[in-house]
């Protein structure tokens, strides 16, 4: 089963919903249905066809299934937030948002080892984490059970989906933070529309740059999470990195010049300085 056309279709449908359904709750409901539908299609395909190799199974549960699953979690959380959001009481609204942010930060703290495994691009536990034959070896450890089935789950695919979803939810909540002096919703789209900046290189190049900034600890004295840095770059530069963890893993696998973009940057700057010294 070729999963990519289904993923492309889902992303197109979600983008259309973002444009055509202004009501947040209605849009979330619609998006949840889309994600559920695709997960059901994927499940049937996996049960009927299986996988030709362990590598294909890992690829599906790590890279393909997590896209609709993370979107399902994200839109479910957005819907829950908007339905429960206090009306009219600024102090209650501020506390409500902070409580949700604290919940996400607690989730990250509870799963630091897995977060490090994913963000560092490691793969040595992939067979244990992302194949169904190891499902009984690990406890089901999710904040919510969104789509659990022994024939369609691995020990960590839904946990990875939660990580991806919470990265987006964190940005959503931050954009809803209340200004200390007055009640307002921060609209990141308005700010971005004022900035005519667009990343025109490929996603591997931007991923190199983000990881270099993160591991050289040059943002917030090294205290900025790589997910925050990636989210900021994507918003400001109007660019979708996709699964940048997977991209970084591919960068690490290069046979020649694993830091090609950074090397080109340094070379280009050096050439410019040399030419202006003449």
C-alpha cells in the first residue's frame, strides 16, 4: 500500500479546512473526522497487506501513521481547549492557559529519554519502538488513548504522535496567551503576514541550521528546545519543515559532507569578505 498519496490528500484537506472553516470548533470537528477516516483506511491496509520487511513497518509507524495520528490529537486538544475556555473572566482565562501549558511541560518531563532519542535522530531502538511484535514489551503510556488497537499500534508510535501534536499545541497555546495589561489573543498569522520573509532553500538546509544553533547553545543560552526553535523558523520564514527529526536522521546518514549547507554558508561568507578586502 502506497501511503504517501493518502498523506498528501490529508494535508491538502486540512489546509483547505484552515482556509474555509473559520469557526475553530467546527474546523476541529471536521479535521478530527478526516484523521479518523485516514487512520481507519491505514489500519485496514496494514491488516490486509502487512509489510514486506521490518524496515517498511518501522517507516510506516514512525513516519506515516504519526501524521494523521498527531493531527487527530492536535485537533482533539484544540477542540477541548476551546469548549472549556472560560468566558469573560480574564484571570480565569490566564490560569486556564497556564494550566494547559504546565500539563504539556509535564508531559515533556515525563518522557525526556524518548524525546532525546527522537530529537537526536537515533534509530537503534526503532525495531522495539515501532514494530507490533514488541507491543507487549512496553506499557501503554499515553496521556489519552486516541486510537489504540493491538493490530495497529506499536509501543511508541502514538507516543511519538503525542510529541508531534504537543509541539503544535504548545504554539497554539502560546498564541492564546493573555497580555498582562489587557485581554487579547495573540494572532501569530497577523504578525507573519507583515513579514515578507520566505525560506527558499530546501528543508535539509534549514534543518542543518536549526540543529547547529541548538547544539551550539546560542539561543537562550542553550535553554531553548529544538522544537521551539524549529516552530519559530517555520512561522517566521513561512516554511513547512515536515518531519525534521527524520530529515536530521537522513543528514546524519550522508556519506559526504554531513554539514553541506553550513559549509556552503561559511564558504560564501568567506568569499564575500575576501572580495571586499581587495
